[in-house]
């Protein structure tokens, strides 16, 4: 754990280091005797925790806290002071401190509780902020993306009604086709929104997964659905050791990656290759394709909710598929990344532990 101590009193910094050292032998410390020194350090390296003196010389009370929060809003911060006071504690917490610690209470149990509580609160604040941003995005989608197909359904329903009332039937099939496609678009969006919201709710069980059997089933299913030849897929995972994971989440990730490899591919002969690589961290499942590829500047953004690189006229979709994959990968204790395929197209790398954490 990397801890930044911000206090103008070298004796107090030494006392904090000694007390924390008894609690966590793995702690490493960076010290700052002034707020400017601390802020400069934070611009180069972010610690896991900050212990900040309540009022640094030359600053107003809580000014240091406010400046650090502007720089790093989710950094766990414990305010320390030589004056134990409930009013000061309330002011500190209200101003955004995760914990408040009088210096005359620096013993190991109190520090242990304060440090863990500060870290937990910071994680909770970050999760709340992510949820808030997701809700804002959902509100935008519901007011814009979902409105479009509903408006189409309404418009073509009116045209259909008028034609039928006047005995015209030439365009009935066309109107019904537009209505059906719009309904499918709305249904797909609602389904993806539901999947995204439920990704954190699926129980994180762990059981043996036959990766080759899962991939074989998915390849056959997708080849049928998309009218592609089964030989578009090449799966080479024969040497993979036993993998323990959550089968529903893992299947969702692989199905989306394989489906995208066919969808974003304009070649007469789409090729999708699935291989694995083992290292000390676990197993990497690599899905490579010869499709349209993704430019380097967009490869990190594609895992954000509602990110679309193409219009719906070019490629259908909601912009949620890869966001769901990334969320599922994180729940499984792994990660999902994208890079260029040296042979052209994209290469997605799903890294997982051999057993759920």
C-alpha cells in the first residue's frame, strides 16, 4: 500500500509512519511538508491512501482537502488533527474526508479501522458516481435511441391505418416491414439495457467449463444465424487446462466477441480465429478476425457504455455489447482489451484466472 503523509510536523509524520508500520508491514510512504509539495507529487504518482493534516500552514481550514479532491476525487483521505473535536470531525466528513483521526488516538486498532473504512468509503463513492453516470446515459438512450423506433412504429402505423381505411393495400407489406424492424430495434435495445443492468446481479459461481465445447456450440449457432459457413471459424484451444469460471458470464462474453467478428466484416470469406495463451496470470482467450478493424484511438473507448463508432445505417447495434463484456470480464477477475490483428482486422484478448478469485 502506497501512503502519502501530508503534515508540516516531521515528528507527527514519524509517529504516523511508526503506527501504520505496526498495522501494515507492506506500507510504503511518501512525505510532503506542504500542500504544494503534496499536489506536485500527486500529479506524478497517485497513492492508495492520503493522511492529511487538518490545516496546513498558509492555507484555510480544509483547503488542502478541497484541492486534493479536485485533483483526485476518489482518493481515500484521512484527515488528522491534534485537536479531537466532534464539530471538527463533522466538518471534515461533510467537506469530503473519508475518515477523521485525532493524533492522540494513534494506536494500531484505531488506525486499522480508519484506513479500511476510508478505502471502503472511497470505493463506495466511486461506485455511486459510476452508477450516476450510467443512469444519465440510460436516460439519454431512453429519451433518444428508444424514441426513434417508437416514433417509426407510430408513424407507419398511422400510414397503414389510413391506407386500409381508404382501401389501398399496395404499401401494406412495406409498412409492416418497417414496423417490424423498428420493433426489433426497440426490443434489442431494451434487452441489452437489461443485460447491462443485470451483469452485476448474476451470482458469481465457479464450475468447470469445457471451453472447446462452449466455443463449438457458439460457432455453430452463429454460423446458422448469420448465414455464414462454419469454416469461417477456426478454434484451437485443445491444450487448455481445466478452467473454472461462471459459465453464463463467460458465454456472454465469447458470444458477443464472435458475433462482432462476423458482423464487422465485409470480406467475402470472413475468418475468425480463437486461440489461448497461458502464463502466470492465468489464461488469455484471443479472438482474432479479418474484419474492418478499430483505429487505435478508439480501442479503449469501445468498452464504455453506448459507444458506437458507426451509424446504425452502417452497422446495427446499441453500443452496449462490449461494455457488458468488459463488466463481465472484471467480475470474473479478468480483463478485456483490443489490439490490431497483424493480419488485418481486430484481436480481442480476454484474460481470466484459471479459477474465479
